[in-house]
C-alpha cells in the first residue's frame, strides 16, 4: 500500500500529511482521469494480477481501504 500512497503524493505535490484510509480519492481529485490508467498499471504491478475493468467499478478505486480490499488483499477478495 505504501507504493500507492507514494504514487498519490507524487501526482499531487501540494498534498501534505497522511491520507485517511476512508478518504474519497476520486472526490478529492487525488486520482484524476488523466492518470487513471497509470494508476491501474501500478495496482496490477503491485498485485501481480490483471484488473478487469469490465468487472470493476469506480467505487473500487475510491478509498485506500477499498483498493486494499479489492485489489491488494491476500484473503482471496482480489480478482483472480
């Protein structure tokens, strides 16, 4: 998850402090449409899994908690 947080800080140089796990990253414009595919690529690289955008929704990318649960979990909730 540290790589995700670092990426968000790199894309938002004015962002200070820590990100709350339930902060809405889309609403706060910390992930925008221009960088979304790069963000998907980062998540795929970290997880080692391909993200199927046909079965994902924007809500899957809204918060750090949801990203962890949906894509970076080792409990079996990440897509196969």
